[in-house]
C-alpha cells in the first residue's frame, strides 16, 4: 500500500513540473462580440472530416504553446465549424478549408492569411516576428543566418545549408507529440538564456521535414541533438528542464564534454541528486 501511495505521489511531483495549458477554443459568431476591444482572435475555419483542417489544428495547437510561453494573453486561438455556422462563413466568403483569419475589435475588423500556413506565417501575421525568443524561419532553400536569442525553425529546404557551419542545439519534434508540446516553452527559454553565446537553438518538424529526421536517424521524438558544422556530435538524453539543458549546452560549448569525465557525468549527477531529495522526502512522510 505504501509503495502504491509513493508511486502516485511521485507521479504527481513529476506532473507538477508542467503547467496546465489551454487548448484551441471552439468559437461561434458571438464569441467576437463578447470579447474585449483589445482581444485578437486567430481562427481556423474548417469543416468536419477535412484532413488538411485536422493537420492545421496540430500546428495551431503547437503555436498556442508558443504564445503561452511568450505571455501573449490578448491572443485567442480557436476554430469555427462552417457546417454549424454556415451563414457566418458564407457572409465572410469562406469557401475553402482550412481558412485562417485574424479578427480584432470585437470581430469588426478581420483579414485572412494567404499563402502557406506554418509557424512563421502565423507569427508574422500577428506581428510577433520581432519578439525575442520567438520562432524564426522562412520557406526557401537559402541558409538562415542565426541570431542568438531566437529559436530557428528549420525545414527540408533550409536545414542542410544552415547547419553546415556553426554550432546548433536542435530539437526534432512532431506537433502530435504531447511531450514535444510540453518542451516548447522550455526551448524558447533556452534560446533566451543562451543569447550571449555563439550557438543556434533550433527545431525541426519531423512531420513536415521527414527526410531530414530520417537522415539523422530520429526514431522517436522529442530527439535533442548537438550539431557542429553539419555533423551530429552528441544526443542529449537527460532531463528536459531548462537548468539541465542549459548546463549541457555550456559544457558542450566549453569543449569539456569529451576531455573531462567529471563534466561528462554532470547532468546525470544533478538528476540523481534531485531523485535523492524526492526519495528522502517520501521516506520522511512514511516513516
């Protein structure tokens, strides 16, 4: 009985590290009218059984995680069913699905996003692309110039040329992965923490850029790797809290990872200390 109680409490301790997050909000035409004047809505217009709509919702859910990490509380991300609210969609001339629009001033002002719908397009459409710690990238075959402090979203077109020179700490992820979504705010915080260093914190969507992930033998996500001049140097398998990721990055940047056995085990030792404290606490409770 004590063992079962211990496992439950231990599980709660681990789960408590992840803040409860919001989900995409089902909207209706009255949602805009009841909002405040400064509230902005990012809306996906969809119809049921639309595969493209379902895929976009994964991107929007991941984008919502990014917004929360940046404390963008005046932006609401939601969906609107054009079968249930056909008249409203007809009034807005929404005829293709998915369609994404931005609504402001209680819905009196709106515009639709043209072109490819990805993280960068959404971010730029909301005017967030100049914010520190946000995601940066573009759809092209050119290399991206990394500016420390931001997370760079790499694609099949930009990956090879971008990572060919320099040091990169890269998260390979999928929008479908719950643990990847939980890691997203930490990854932004890591980019900000490493701003004064010569390192590029980046990410690759393994759904959109599957070929890149296959080339690096990514079998499961999140997969976190340290790259130097296009070559994978090390795979990070430690805890995904900011302090451990940052410590690992600083050790790797100091070129001590392979030269000093003490630094080689620093992440493991810190994790063991945390577990020891938790076990000591549990023993104290049940003694």
